[in-house]
C-alpha cells in the first residue's frame, strides 16, 4: 500500500491575508488550516480583525460565517432569519458572508451544530468567526449547556483541519477565559493593547524570545496588534474592514513602516528579482540605509535576510 499522502488544502496555496504592511502567505497553513486567536480588551479592534479576515477569505473562495454576539455585525449585514435559512445558505454557498445572531449559548449550539454537520459532509472551505468566545468556551469542564458549547468549540478546533473549517476566535484575556484546547491549537495569534498589567503574566510566555515586553503592549493603539505567525512576530496596523469603513468615521492612515525585524525583511525581499537583490550591496546599501534612516539593528536584520534569501534561491 502506498504511503499516506500529506493532507493539503489546495485553496491555501494561492491565498493570502492582507494585514496592511504585513501580508500573511496562507501557503504556510495548507496542511494545518487556520486557527486564529485575537485577544484584547474592549475597543482594541478585535471585531474589525475578524470582519477583515472574513471579507478577504470570502473573496478567495471561502464562505465566511460570522457568529454575532452583540448584534454589531448584524447591523452591517443582513443577519440570518433562523436555523433553517442558515442551513440552506450555508449549503448553497451562494452568499460568501453569512451573519448569524448568536446571543445565547443556545443559539451557539443550534447554529454551531449546523456548521458541524455541513463541514462533516461537504469539505469546502468555511471560515467561522466566533466573537467573544468566553461566552461559549470555559476553562473548566461543566455539565450544563455551557459545557456542551465548550465541547462543540473544542470539536471545531480539533477536527476543523480535516474538514476545511478555519476559525477565528476572540477573547478579552489570554488565559483563564477559554478552554486550553483553543490556546494550545492556535496557529495565528493577534494580541492587542493591554492596559491592565495583571494580564501580562498570562501573556508573557507568548512573548518569550521576542524583545517585546509589557510597555510595548500597553503602547499599542486601537487596530494595532502583535501578530504571531509561523514566520515570526510582527506589529501590524489592521486595515478597516470594508463593512466597517462604510459606516465608521475615517481612520487616519498609518505611515507605512520600513522593515525592522528579520521576518519583515524576509517578506520585503521575497519578490525582488535576483540580479537586483545582488546589486544591493556594499557602499550603495550603506548609503540607502542612511538616507532611509535605518537603525543598525534594522540594517543587520536586513543584511541577514538578504543573504539567506539569496542562498535559498537557485543560482
Ligand atoms: N484597524 C483599525 N484602525 C483604526 N481604528 C480601528 C481599527 N479597528 C478598530 N478601530 C476602532 O476601534 C473601535 C472598536 O473596534 P472593535 O469593535 O473592532 O473593537 P473590539 O475589540 O471588538 O471591542 P469589543 O470588545 O468592545 O467588541 C472601532 O469602532 C473603530 O473606530
Ligand atoms: Mg467586538
């Protein structure tokens, strides 16, 4: 018998996410699927992140399902009337974005089980956004509806990969709020401003081996996040989701930042043709760095990324 083929989702191979100055190449997630966790207190821009990702994936072949806890998304899109309508729409895949009113644990169970059924039967990409997940996931086992909801959440997280189900979950805090299955299986993490220093001990392990500490986290503005992906950690200024932009007062545009970290340089250099990359050397490189006002650390990271990039290319 032939060896088992590596499980790979083709839709990821050509897909990407645009987080403003940072692009996430979804090819990195072809074998794992996406399990995004977005953490931050009220007003950090979590819902906007989820909407933005939902819109971008919806434009690339996914059906995005938004579980709307607070009714704020339903105000932007027409929400589903009932469970039966939702099932029809989800199976039909005509509408790329479906908003579902999930105000109680009960709603989560009804609509969630439809999602579970549909992904079990038809393995076509679905992106599920679960805002305010502390309402449907608990750190400890419970016997009531909350326990059932928590089990359903864990099922999404653990079995989503092979069912073409990608997830986005938000929470106010990092630990102690959701079941640990969610945190131990996440593979794209967005952490927004934390003004409460008592939240730091729960977050600190995430930032280990980065130079980022609590002061940097506390200094983030709304819409700014530290983004952890397989390529490293980067600060991102999330663009506004189109649905929100249509109703929100204009946000001031962030000035595009020059690459700082190795991962940022790595991304910036990837699309530069080899002869040009080779020409970026010696005194010219120093002159350009000075004009651009790059710090020594930035230049060092850039040189290293360039060397690695050239070595990785066929000569
Ligand atoms: N990327 C962004 N750029 C500029 N402003 C933003 C951005 N994201 C969010 N905001 C502003 O912050 C406000 C709150 O955003 P959002 O509702 O997404 O936060 P939240 O974290 O979901 O808050 P809550 O926990 O209360 O639901 C928005 O109304 C918007 O004005
Ligand atoms: Mg929100």
